[in-house]
């Protein structure tokens, strides 16, 4: 079993273990985080969004920090699982790259919310080991999936025979770098599809160079 599969399944077990009420609160927290940012997140905002009393939140999460951590684990696991399912449905390496990018570029609104929250989260992760561990696990999962696709392409003879883990790091840098620029674009809704296609071309150009 691939290392990335093990990590994704562990995250899935965490998601499946959530009580329905807890899952509803986490989804509400994620929406508020996208609108107000992590630093301005309040338990009252989450309670209002979820339509519950603020007093119920400490019962499920103990603290605001735990709520943020569980919410991020939930959303990052969903992203990783979506990528896994997309690449499993395609046989060829170039097809897997296209499917992978399509799975990442879900929609303008979804991607904007995710990256606004994710960029906030990275600031927390740089200062807090608990947050850093969640971020590191997500990056490890994504790099594992990207490396898996690269190895398929190397076996097919269409991708350059470079170190797959190194290649995966560059692929992730291309994805995150393009999203960093896109999320700052005032025309982010209109430019989303173009950014997605640029991402596909950039990844394939890098992976096929010299093959």
C-alpha cells in the first residue's frame, strides 16, 4: 500500500468518526473561516452560521484551536481524497495529470475559499507545531500522489527520468504558485478556467521536458 493511501485512509477514518452534529459544525466553521479568516474566527460566528447555541461548541471541540485543527484536517482530507479518486479513474499518465488538475480546480468559489483559508493556516503552522503537523501531512499526501503519477509517466516513457519525489515538489510548487497569483486576481471568477489550463500545460511541460 502506498504511503499516501495510508495517510488518506487515516484521515478518512477521522472524518467518518465525526458525529453528524460535529460534522455540521465543522462545515459551518469552514464557511466562516473563508469569509472572515482564521484570526477573526469566533465561536459565536460559527454558532450563528450553524444555527446552534455557542455553548455547544466547547462540548465538541474544547477550544477554538481544536475547532480550527479539526476543520483543516477535514477539508485537507477531502482535497486529497478527491485527487486520489480522479487519478485512479484514468489509465495514462498525461490523462492522470489532466484529471488531477481538474480535481484540484473545483470551481472559482470553492478554490478561492480553500486558498484564502489555507494561506491563513500556513501562518499558524509556521508558529504552532500542532498546525504544522497537519500541514506537513497534507503536503506529504499530495507529494505522494504527484510522485505516483510521475512514476506512471516514467514507466510509459513520456516523463523525464528525474527523481519522482523531487518532481512532485515542483508540481506542488506550480499548483500553489498559480493559485497564489490567481487568488489575487480581481477577475478571479473569469480567470479560473484559464489558470487551470495554464496549470496543466505547465506541469506537462515540466514533466515531459527531455523525455
